[in-house]
């Protein structure tokens, strides 16, 4: 691989990435003195950028948790009381036997599957699962297959043909997909799974935790099927305005992961202060239904306004505007940015070739009038 040539070919194809130099101010992003509405953030409930919650937390955070490094992995000295308290909160909220914390969703997804699988394991994943899950599959020794996005008929065919040849099978999906914004029929997956004694269901709720469900517990809560999901994974870095991740599972799986999961064993745990903030936000989740409702009505508005342009794919707060060509996508995104909307072009390899798109990621701090202005500008940019 020639680094210089590779970079230049990325640049020519309009796929060269750069770290944006921006300053954030509440729901705004400022770049070179231009103020733009942030439509690229995962701060879905608006808790990280625009609420008094942080001050409230600082006022009550016990001295015990005011420590900014855990100084080791949880298996050595990094297992502070707050870690187990947060796990207890999670397992109680989800009605599961146990929960286990991780430093990030990336740690969770690259660590859980390799730990739980071997050569007699089959992993069957949706074609569009997050890169962290793909990396997890590549790190392990299981066989893996992917089914076309949301094609549960194809999934069933794979299970019918192959499940019995393996000791254990993991079906791996996300509940809300980050590029199309569509929602998975978890109930149907639970039903399907129950026909096979050796199939376990792994669901990543990164984009749905905090945002969906009456108490903000995700799509599994909304579809009333938490109990049927064997490995319920979520992250704290998006709607929960923090950092880290969890899996809700059985006690036995938790114990097995503690003994075998490399990113858990060989990485310094997040600091007590971070877990305490996460626990604080998580304990408040059920109080944010107003924010969830606003996000949901704004999302349906934008999706229907962009119907036929990508909006029709969305069933969530992530709404794509399809462009196709990467270079064109960059031009369109830059135009919207000049008009005051900070939105990003999403290009290969994040999405399949020829499906470059602008991705609007809504938060509860965005107002309807702002979206109406956005829609007007999208429409004028088309002519
Ligand atoms: C963001 C995301 C992750 C990674 O989580 P981090 O905590 O940011 O590492 C994993 N899975 C999905 C589906 C995600 O969207």
C-alpha cells in the first residue's frame, strides 16, 4: 500500500476525510465565524449540549465518585462501587439477571462476540450492522454470514439451512440503523429465534436507548420484547450524553465475559466520575418523555417532507437525504452548511457505493420552524 497514492485517490473520488475544526455552542456549531444548527450530533435528547442537568449532577455528585481515572481494569482495582450500582440499575430497569459495563460501544461490540464464540459458532448479521460489530466478527473464530438489510425471510432461510450444523448461533442486528434511520421488527426476530433452541439474539440499541420506548429503554421496550433478547447492548455516548456501553444478559454470560472478554480485561475502565454521571442520567430517563415526543414529531415532519428523497426510509430521528454521487453529495452538504445547517455528507465506505447521502440527525433541541426552513432550502437546492 502506498500511502500517498491512496490518499490522493480518496481525494479524487471525493472520499477524503478530514477532522472538522469547529466550536460548539449549545445546539449550534461555529466554523470560521459561521453559526450553523447542529444536525450531525448524536446528542438526541439534547442533554449534552443544552440542559441544566450537568450542574445538577455536579451539585449532588458524592465525593466518593469524584475521581477522574479508575487507574486500572475493573479486574484489578478499577471496580468501584458505582460500576456495580450502575449495573444493578440497568439489570433492574431491563428486567434481566445481570448487566455488564464497557468503556464504549466499540469495546462492547468488538469484545462480546469473539468472547462468546468459537469454531462451532455461526454468526448471522444484518448487512448494515455497525463497523464495530463487523470488526467483532472478524476478530473471532466463528463462521459468519450476512443477510440483506432487514430481510428476515432470508435470515430464516439461513437459519433453516445452517443452524443445526452449529453448536450456537448468534443473530446480530441493530434496532435503529444509523444510515437509513429504519427500525427493526425485534418482535418478529424474537419469534423466529424461539423456533431454534441454539439461536441467541444480539441487539445493538445504540441509537434507540434513551430515545424510544415509554421509559426510554429503547425499541425493545417499545415493542415489548426485552425478555426475548439474549444480549441487549446499548451505549451511553449518544442520547445519554455520557460515554460507555452495557450489555444486559444472564448472570452466566456476564461471568463468562468477565473471564474472557479482552477489551474488558485489558483496558483501563472508565473513571468513577463518568459512571456516576451515566447513572445520574439513566435514573432520569423516564422523565424525558417530553423531549422524546418532540423529537418524534419533528422526525416524522422531516421524514415526510423529504419523502421520495430518502426521508421515506426513516422511521426515527435519523433522516437521510439521498444524493448518490459522492462529489455531488459534498457540494450539496456544503451548500446547506452555508445556509446555516451543519449536516454531513455520508460516503463510502460508510454506505454502499452510489448511495452517498446527507444525513440529518435530529435532537430534541431543534425547533419545528428550523426544520421548515431547512426543508425550504433543500427544495431550492434541487432546482
Ligand atoms: C455509535 C455506535 C457504536 C459505538 O459506540 P461508541 O460508544 O461510540 O463506541 C456501536 N454500535 C452502534 C450501532 C453505534 O451507532
